[in-house]
């Protein structure tokens, strides 16, 4: 849901789209249910994901640095 909130904050989703997508995802019991989202919502989510370059973030290798205190 954090990503949806960020999409809304960046005005990539309207308040109504954000609310509808959030409700859909919250009710979905499986990934297949999420994929059954109505086409207009799916299009809005896909475009927002593209504009945020979400795929690049998912494909980036994890950082192996640690900024915490040493034991």
C-alpha cells in the first residue's frame, strides 16, 4: 500500500483511483484476484507504475551495505 500512497502523493493516481485500487487489493485473497481488477483501474495502476519506474526498483539488486553499529 505504500507504493499506492506514493503514487497518490505524486498525483499519478486520483484520490478516487487510489481509494478504489486500495479497496480492491485489500479485498483480494489471491494474486489472481488482484489481476482481475477492472480494466480502468488496472490501466491507471500500470501507467502510474511505469511513470514511477517500479520495474527498475524491483529488478535492482539489494544493497549489501550496512550502516548500523559494528558489534
